[in-house]
C-alpha cells in the first residue's frame, strides 16, 4: 500500500497535498481534452464516411467509362493515348495542430490551370468514354487526397485519445486514490504522535507536581 511507502512527517504531508491538488487539476484538464478530442474525432469519422462514399462512386464511374472505352478502342491506341500524361500535380504536405495532435494537410498545385490539360491525347482517334474516364478520375483526385488526409487524421487522433484515456484512468484510479490514502495515513500518524506527546507531557507534569508536593512536605 502507498501508506507504507511514505514518511509520516508534516513536510511530506504538505508535499502530498500539493501533489493531490495538481493531480486533480491535471485530471480535469485531461478529461476535457479527451472529450474535445472525441468530439472532433467523431466529426472526422463522419467526414471520412462521406468522402469515402464519394470517392468510391467516382472510381466506379471512371471504371465504367474505362471499360466502355476499352471495348470500343483497340488496345494499342488506348495504350498510346495514356502513355504520356500531360498534366502534372505537385503535392505539398503541411501540418496543423489540433489539441496537441499534428494533423497532415495536403495541398495540391497543377502545372497549368487549363482544365483540358488532363487529356494527354487528341480526340480524333479516341472514344468519348475514355474522355469520361479521365475526367472522372481528375474530379475524384482531390477527394481521394482529402480522404487520405482525413483518414490519417483519424488514426492520429484515435492514438491520442487512447493515450489521454490511459492517463485519465491512471490519475483517477491510481495516483489520486494512492495520494489520498497516503495523506490519510500521515494525518492519522501525526494525530497519534500528537496524542502520545500530550500524554507524556501530562505524565511529566504530574511527576513534577508530585515532586514539588513531596519537597514542600519535607520543608
């Protein structure tokens, strides 16, 4: 038990009382942090679900168009059309701090602003279904990057929530109860020592009075 590991002195009692105050403040702050992390985590989860549905639908649409294009074009023409991409995209990764969690933020920049630069081929010998597939993939790309960003944020926040939860439980079920028990133990010991001291003082007083009485009788 914690009570057997402390020295029952007033200095130790003062130190433990300060520790208890700090532990209670830390417990409250960590609980507030955990609750806020949970709130933001649930918002990210809902956003993640919406983005995933949109990305999956966009990929399905692109796949349907690509299958139709492949059926209407010969393989050599299709491969030639997609061999040399025309547009380039630069991905920049930054971070933002949310409740002491560094969450990645993805920013994209295209080489040109022309929307038609996504097509790396001429339209004379290709199917319109291929145009639809390329356009669908181009449109879903930003959502895919956003989905990756949100999923990573969910992972990081879930990890931080678990760490915070463990700290809250450690304070609530271990540190605070042990400190309270130690304070109780020291208080009882000090009270016991004080009572013992009073008893000794009373005995000394009685002995002194008795000696004084005997001395007066001899005189």
